């Protein structure tokens, strides 16, 4: 009983989601840097910079404002699912973004609601 309560604690779930987001964002930061470094011809500098800035901004938004950040992350994940026709991009980019975004939003929504009588 105590283990279940500690796992379902909103603080524990928040830190678990933050850790998953950091792992997902770190993978994409590494991927963008490596792909930009070895691609011939190299893309303009602002393309990888925009990707990295977006990952940092989404990380800040989900950390500071989890409901807003989660909704934005899920919406961007849904857009990328529609935009990219590649199943690999959908599996590695879109689906984790949608899942993490909905999880952040749901956790913030239920954590901040007053208890019902």
C-alpha cells in the first residue's frame, strides 16, 4: 500500500515525466547536432539552432507551466505526426511528444484541481 502511494505521488510522477522529457530531448539534440555536422551540404546554422531552441523552450514550458507546456508539446507532436510521412520519424519524434505532452497536461490538470466534496 505504501509503495503504491509513493509511486502515484504527483511529485514522483512529475519528476518521472521530466526525466523522460530530458532523455527524449537529449536524444533529439544529439541527433540534430550529428546530422547537421555530417550532412553534405551542411544546412544553414539557424536550422539546428532553431531545433535546439525549441527543445529548450518546450523543456522550460513543461517544467514551469506543465499544463501549457504539455498542451503545446502534444499539439506539436500531432503536427509532426501529420507532417512527416516516415514511420521512423513518427515513432521517435511524434508519438513520444504526444504521450509526454498529454501526460504533463493530465498530471497538471488533476494535481491542481481542488478535491471534490
